[in-house]
């Protein structure tokens, strides 16, 4: 491609932005500044007009507390866009917020966005269109497990193999990499959201008490685990009794929460076993040395690394600050774009959004 001085000048002047557009949280990285935004992927809208009212943390604080004409939604489900216009507004809001923190007169930014590895061409087009409509000058995409591996500092460009398991809110992304390429990958729509629902269902079925998703999420982080704890814990949850309709509080133990989470954890374990079954023996030998790296919010679940290590007979370890691995990976792409642009994914010709 011929050198374009205009594009080169725009690249110098504009903000380069990396975005982890997650089901649960959206993180934004600005080249030269680091992570500047980390907010929940929630939007409050007027139910009648569909006009957005609040975005991010302010919207999440409204969950379960809104009046009849306001609804709080997450415009992404299972890692992909389910509400295109709302996602576009959310991206526009976050990109605009970045510009407010810097210089408003800068040219439109170049954007790199992480996407699940299992998305369709239509879903990729939706992400691309949303970014461009939200104000991007150029929009690039990278598969989340690759971005997470870059952010975690795994040697994915080397001959020896490495493995990343990125457990987010909507998807669990698995990739085994060697020599800059993906050898085996899996994209599983069982992750943090499914675990929250597991807890909601467990409390409802055992105690006839209905709790909210936010309460379930708090329980998961406070006493949830994938492996027996040295000292088991209890937590009080409050909800509505489904028999008499009255408020009720119940105390549940970490043993019960572990039982509730067990189906989703087992699906993840089985998926990893299935992926490892396809890995060439030479790379399996590499993994016995380097282990398996956990990224994403799910990596913070107590005892998960121990459970996976016990099941897979490999060392499993959590990346440093696993929540930010994907967005830090997009930042690495922006810092050394020419050297790392080969990891980006494009759109097939003729793909359209329906």
C-alpha cells in the first residue's frame, strides 16, 4: 500500500483507542495513557421512546430500582450485540468521554475492538458498523483470546505453545497458540452470567426465594468457589418469598454456592478437555512447562485455578489483573500496529448486517 501522508498525520494527531466491548463491562484503553474507562455495559432507556438516559455505572445502579417507563438493559448478550442502536449509543458515549478527558478538537480515533472468536460475519459487521457510527475513523477487530494472550504477556509469537482461557460475562474463550497462530480454539457461551443465573435458580429451588442478578453476582464473588475452601463461609441473601410474596432473608453457605455453580464449571472443564484432546503432543509438552493462563473476570472465582489444575493435570494460573487482559492486548496492538496487525480479523466481502 502506498504511503498516504494525510493518514499518517491523522494517526499522529488522533487518539488510538482499544476497546474491550464486554457483555458485563466495557473497558477503553488510549494509546499513551493506558486504561481510562472501566464501566459496566448497562444502558437505561425510556421504554416508550427508546431514548438512552444513563450509561455505565450510573445505569447499573438503577437496575431493579426503575419506574415503569424506564428499563435498564445490557445491549450485548453472550458477547455479541443484541441491541444495535443502544450499543452504538454506548460506544459513542464512551468514545466521547475519552475525548472530553483530552482535547475535543482531535480528529476521529482509530479503534481496535475485541470480539469473541465464535462470532458470525453478521455479528462482526454489527460491531464494525457500531464503532464507525459511534465516531471511529477506522475500526479494526481482534479475537478476544488473542487480545487476552497479548495482554497477559504470553509468548504467542514463539515456537513453543501457550494456552489462554478467557472467562468473561457472556462467553468463555479458549485458544491454544503457537508461532503466532491459533492451533485449537473454542468459544463457549457459558461464563459469568450463566453462573449468576445458576445461583438465582439454586436459591429459588431450594428456599423458594427469588433474588436479583446483582445479589447473585455479589454472592458469587463473596463466597462462590470452584474448589473446596480452607474455611467455608456463609452469606445472607435477601429476596422475595415466592409462596407468600413477602421479603425474606436466608443464609447460604459457600458449599451450597459451589454446588450451584458446579454445572457451569463442569461445562468449562469438559470444553477444555475437548480442546486439549486436539492439541498436538509437542504443544502439550510445552503446556506442561508453561501451564494454562486464566483471564477475564471468571479468573477471579475462588479455587477455579485449583479445580482446573486438578481436572486437567496441568498447572493453571491467573494472569496479572485478569479483568483488563483483553483491553491491554488491544493497547499492545495500538502501540506496535505494524508488527502486530496480523492478529486483526477483517470482514468477508459481501457480509451484511440484518
